[in-house]
């Protein structure tokens, strides 16, 4: 995976870290001694493996650009699923085409706006529905545990802002041909991945 300009990558990390001062550790870009780098605000997380060769832990506060050696960074590696019950592959071109509409969903006046992700078995497309708008994104099933012939319910409901951020990362920051969407139930984080990069999006609980 080839990353583009440092400015774009820096902006991508800044979108993921926490914006307030309640948990200063989550304002940080965490360099782990295993060579990975992680940013999260507890709603979304971006992790890139094999990113650096520092061989030590370092927390860089992206708000102050100072090292934070006081706060313990949370353990995040365990949050990344090792397997999925349903996984799709989607071309980055198709995601880029859908991005403007998903971004528009996120800008709705309703602050509680959500987007539901589902699988249309007839057209074999990932559906993204928010209000009266439904997108149909071509996709290929790469793995599924659902018995053949059964329908897929709503895969997950998310804040469209976070979904747009993830798609933006893979289509505008990283040069990738396709992205995998991994699901493990409506209340488990969605893992959007390509090679060493993983973007987790926490679903919204619906009632």
C-alpha cells in the first residue's frame, strides 16, 4: 500500500483523534513498539502496521504536537477482528463514486442521522440507506457464514460521517485498488481494510 503526501496522511489522522480535552491520550497518534501507528477517538480507529521503525512506544499529541508521556494509551490491537461472518470486496473506484452522496448524508440537518448498510441478494450490491436516499454499491462476497439461500438483514447502522472518513482515507489518501468490508453482527465494529491498514467504524445502536 502506497501512501500519498504527508499532509493528507496527517489530515486523515487528525480526523480520527479526539477533539476535546476529556481524554488527552486519545488526542494522540500512538506509535507502538511493534511498528504500528494508531489513532482513535473511541468511535473510529485507524491502524497502519509496519509504519515505523522506532522500536518503542510514543504518543504524539496532534493538537499540541508535543509528546504525551503521562497518559497511558489504551490497548487497541485486541479490537481488530481476526475473522468475519460476512466480508465484501469493493473497488476503490466504486467507493469514490459513492463518497459524495455519503458525505451529503453526514451533512444532514438532523444531528442523529444514521446510515444503514445492507446486502441486496438480488443485485449483489452493498446498500447504504439514510432517510429516503439509498446507494447501491457493486461488491463481491469474499466470505460468508450465512447459509446459502438465506437473506442478509441490515449488516450495521453507522454514523455516515465516519463511513465517509474511512472511504476518503482509502480513495484519497492511500492508493489502493479495492477495500474489504468485514462484518460480525450489527453491534460489532465494521473493519474496513486493505493490506496493512485497518479502519474500524463503531456501529450505532438502534431501537
